[in-house]
């Protein structure tokens, strides 16, 4: 369920997780969100994009590489 507390601007994600994401990387990910399926974790209000942190974590988990057996 979407909550306002989960909505973050891309720069906030980059600030909170600097070793994982840069603003440039997040901008690229957001521009290509429809191809990668990330659009399920993005909320657009007027012209501004927000990342739903909970949905983003689900999306990240779905991209985990399988460990070698």
C-alpha cells in the first residue's frame, strides 16, 4: 500500500544510499522505468517523479541475481 512516508525524491534516495545509487544513475533508471519495470515503483505528481521506497525494494529484490549452485 502506498503511504506518503514511503515517497522519496531521487536525490533523497541518493543521499540515503550513496554507496548504491548516484543521482545520475537514478535519473537514468527513471528515464528507462517502463523498459525495466521500475514504473511500478514510481509515482508521478504533475511533472515530478517520486520513488515509492517499499515498491522500489520489491523491484530491487526481483532483480537479484541467482546464486551459483
